[in-house]
C-alpha cells in the first residue's frame, strides 16, 4: 500500500486550487441561503475514473487429464510485477434513495520469458527450473448492482443492495515445451452496504463493503466453492456540484474452487481519480 509523496502533493494541490477557484458570488449565495448537506447529491448520472496502485497476490492451480496441479505463485514463480490499474464507475440515480451501479475493472498482467525458479505443474504440464515462460493473465471484471438508501439525511446516507460481478479468469503460459492456458468466467453475486457522510458541504467520506460466500450446504451439489470480499473507503472533495477529486484505499479478495482448479486472488492499495456528475 504505497503511494508516492509526489502524487499526494498533486492531489492536495488540486483540492486547494479548486477551493480557491470557487467564485465569491457563490460564497455570497451560501451565506444568504444556508447549505443543507452536501453540494454533490443532486444528480442523476455520476461517472468516476481512478488509478489504483494495487499490490497483487495471485495463486492459481489448474488440473488436466487427471494430473493434479500445484499452487503456482504468479508473482514469485512467474515474475508478474505490480503496476497501476484503472477503474471506471458509473452511477445512475433516478431518485433520492435509488442508485444503479456499474463498475469496470481491467486487471491484466504480462511477463516476457521469465525463467522458472521452482518446479511446478500447471494444466497437466510440468515446468522445470530454468525454463523460460511468457505469462499473460487477465482477471478483469464487470459489476452490475442496485442500492437502496434506507437512511437518507442531508448530511449522510446509508444503503444496502445486491450486485452481480462477472470475473474473467484467464491464465496463459507460453514456453518452449508448449502452450497451456486456463480460462473461465465466474458470475459472483454479492451483498453490498454503503454509506456517505459530509464533513463539509464540499467534502465527503464514503465506505462500501461487498461480500459473498457459497453456502457449504450446496458445495457438493455445484462441485465448487468460492468467496468474494471487497472493501473501499475514500474521500471526495467536490469543487462544485459537477466535479470532484477522490483519494481512497481498496482491498479485493476472490477465492474460487471448481472441480480441481482453484485460485486465490488479492489486490489492495491506494487510488486517486476524479468524478463528474450531471
């Protein structure tokens, strides 16, 4: 969970400039008509884009032809390196207490001819020490959800909802002994709780948690297991009702087990970005 001091300074500078840029006429309006709650709640469409400095932890296991695989650390064994991820959020708000949410999170990593440092078996193929392997992985996801704000006041709200997360699982290994890949798309339902509070008409703090775990009673029936957890906390400085800047921290964990394939994926770190509303 690292973020350069430079980016923090840039973010704080933008916030300060935005605050200084608020016209004095608007300040006069605030004095004549007291603001009740946050200035950024009266909208119908909200779009946000952020850069997530996520630290990955990626363990996968794939069986083929009855040959049991071993746990493969995509970072330690295959040289996957951390890089900044982008994320896009869209919120449609037809009325005060109802929100429809969409999020696109592209998670892709690649390495070129990394030499294996530990022997392992993936998709029925044995990879020996020193073998050069080119790796491509894609864990991108799209989430669709609905939220109802059962508590809604001028200075804060609390809501609950449900969502469906479509997560792509694609691991591709290319080496002199051949090409092996594992691919699957996992639909993951989730329960969501979210809240927002205003410390100032222009400054808000948000927290959201999403989670799901396959009940143990049906694991045998579906021949699989899985869980999903996501926690997001961020602050937004709204220059006006239309534009704002965000700084936050997020952690996502995904575990799946299907037949004899499994994966344990974790991402956590700071992010920053901007938001526009209409």
